[in-house]
C-alpha cells in the first residue's frame, strides 16, 4: 500500500511538472504550488517520496517571488529595447542585473529545500509582459515605470512579511537580504516617474 501511494505521489509530481511545460495551458504559479502541496502531503505519509522541507506559506512566497523576479528580468530586457528615455533603459538594465541575481539565489535555496519553482512567470505576470511588449517609446516609458512603482511597493510588502514571518530561516534571510535592493529600485522608479509621467 505504501509503495502504491509513493507511485501515485511521484506520478502526480511528474504530471505537475509536465503541466508547467505544456505551452502554458495552466498557470505556472498554480502548477508550482500544486507540486509543492504534493511534496508537503507526501512528507506526512512517506519516507521515500520527494518532500519539501518548508511550510506551504513559505513555498508560496518562493513561487510568487520567482514568478515576479522572472517578470522583472523580461520587462527590464524590454525596457532596454523599447524605452525612449535613457534613464528608463538604465533602470531596465538594473532590473535585469539585480533580479537575475536574486532569482539565482532563490533557485539555490529552492533546490536545497525541494521547492518547485515555476519555469516561467505566472498568468498575471505574463499579462504585464504582453501589454508592455505592445508599446514603445514614451508610452512604454510611462506605463513601464508606473508598473515598476506599483509592483515594487507590493514586492516590498511581501518580502517584509516573509523576512518577519517565514518559518524557514534561509527564506527569511533571503527576503531580508533582498529588501534593500527592492527599496532602492522603488526609490529610483519614483524618481524616473517624476520625469516621464
């Protein structure tokens, strides 16, 4: 019986991984969260199935942070190509550099904790990328920077909460270490917003 439940858990994990990679028919965040839930459930019922060592709330933070980080990198790349204002282009380059590093740090932690991260940004993040990819010049500058102000305000709230409330010490430290960079991004985005609005 135990062997059968291990096979079922592994099968569901494989199915969840395939769902993440089937061309985006299912939201990448939802798929990653479901995969992590399977791992957490299996931790209670099996010694041999792949398990996650973090709480559901901590793994959801990691999944959301990974999706948001990938969006920041993709939008930063777009900014370097489509922006009219050099400050916006430079801001985009900073987003690519800083969020790529944060994403790599998060991947390392997730790998050590057996947390499934999404392979691509989730639906909401993809929608932002799609909308901004259709714009260029001053219209792009204005919409991109406004979005960066709004997005970094939300990110700071999420990272502050994780830095205080996370049960996992490494995720808590990651959030605390990333916060100053996010605050720097927000301050810079607000300065640029005053120029492009």
